[in-house]
C-alpha cells in the first residue's frame, strides 16, 4: 500500500481534485491531453459524473497488431512542459541521487552511462518467469520529455522499454477508470504530487522508496495491497497459477494499481488486473 507522511495527506487530497479536473476527453480513435488547467476545467465541468470517463481497457489506442500505444506516442499529445520544468529544477536528479546508490553495480553503471535517463524508482523480482532477479525502472527520458518504464531481463541481460521494445496488450472484463497508459499516469502523478514529494524527501530522503511505491513485481494473489474481490481481472486469467506481475501505482493517494503479466510465448505483457478505488 502506498503510504505518506501524515502532514502531507491534506495536500495530497487537494492535488487529487486538481488532477481530476485536468483530465480531458478520451476516445478509441486517439487520446488528447493537456496541462492547460483552464481548458480542462471547462471540459470537466461539462461532465455530470465520474462514470462518463469509465471505459474498458481496450479503449486504449492500439496498433494494427492490437498492441497498446503509449499515450506519449500519440500524435496529438504534446511535449509535457511540466515534466521538463521538473527536470530543469533537478527534481528527478534529486530523486536519482536517493535511489541510484541502492542498486547493484551493473545497474548503477547502466544509468551512469546513460545520462539521458533520470532514475525515479525501481522494483525487482521474477518478472520474466525464469527464477531470476529481474528489474523494472521508472525513469524520466530527458530527450523525449516523458516518463518511461524500463524492464530488465536478467537471463537475457537486456533493458527494454515498455510499450515500445516490449509490447503491451489485453483488456479487463469490467469498466475501468483510466486516462492514459501506465507511463503517462506515472508522469501525471509525479507532476501533481511534486510539492509533497519534495517536502517528504527533504524530511527523510532514505524513506522515499517506502513512501512512494511507484511499482512492484509481486504475486498479486498473495499481496495485501490487492483487494481481488473488488478489483477487475482480464479474461481467461488462471487464478490458480502464481500471477507474478509488474504492478504500477496509478495513484499516489489511493490503493490503485494496474498489473501486467509477461507472456513468454509472445514476448509481450498482458494487462491482467486493475483496481481503482479509495482505501
């Protein structure tokens, strides 16, 4: 479960309201997002209730092979000036200085030799189902001005970008509130929780990884963060097998997650589970 300093909770709730007011219209033919608050407040005021934004995950924009396209790669999504501002203010670099020392040498060397990536978070576990210690990394891509999720396959000794190098597919069985792909969601949460993150890491840098659990590699059947009876599963998910998945936090306030399971047969990740509700 994602935890915060008690002193930050009210600010988090205020920012949640602000974030929801900045979600713009989404359609199956494409997704348009803006960081212009006045424009998005106007759009939001035209909606009677939150259910209007509910859609199945197959409403993500997909390519000809039905692979989900990252929101950042859609033609009508502009460069995120807010992420650029955070980078210019050394927000991501400050976080990297907290996170990077905890990594083993080969991953330290990778990020030190790739200065275009600023490391924000990492998780480790058997993601590729080879009984190895794989990794997932959340990074800011300075060249592309976007948040990127990197996955590392220990057996293949390979780093890959989610949605681009390794594709994502699938849908859930029920309506599921979403406003972009997982990389984009993380970017928006980082923007709207900037002040709280800065305050918390100033007070206790060593606890950043605990208080801001951006992602995890876990078996959702045995993880208390997942309330399976209230969540949303994909079709044909075998709940008798370990569902060791990459789960990404879709809110820094609520216990909200979306989880992806690696499919060896197709070298893709499949959406298998999501939950969107307050604790």
